C-alpha cells in the first residue's frame, strides 16, 4: 500500500508523540516514520546548500578585497551566513 504525503505526516506525527511519551526518542521504524525522517533530511539539505555555496563564494571574495568598508560588509555577511548555517544544522 502506497501512502500519500498527508498520511505519512499524520502517521509519523502520531508515532512520534507515542514514542516521546514513553521515552526520550522517536524510535519507530515503520514506513511512514522512515519516510518522514528522510523528507526532513532532504529539506535540511535544501536549506543548507545555498548557505554553503554563498559562504564559499564569499571566502574567495574576502581574499581579494582590500581593507575598507566593502571588506567589513563582506565579513559581516560571512559571519551571518555561518550563524544561519548553524541554526539550520541545529534543527
């Protein structure tokens, strides 16, 4: 039986609540729970990729910039990107 995304979400949420009520972790390994975990991982990857790409581009730019306002702004953006990346990774 193939589950719709709505069914996967509903089943996984119910199983997560059940597992967390009985212990500290969501441990269910049914099809719906495995698919929900997989989708969460994909969403995180999609959120991470543009941040990593921009960090890499900024690293290259930072090396070429002379001291001044543009360098300071690029450094602030670089630090903000790292903060955003840490937030996404912590989810």
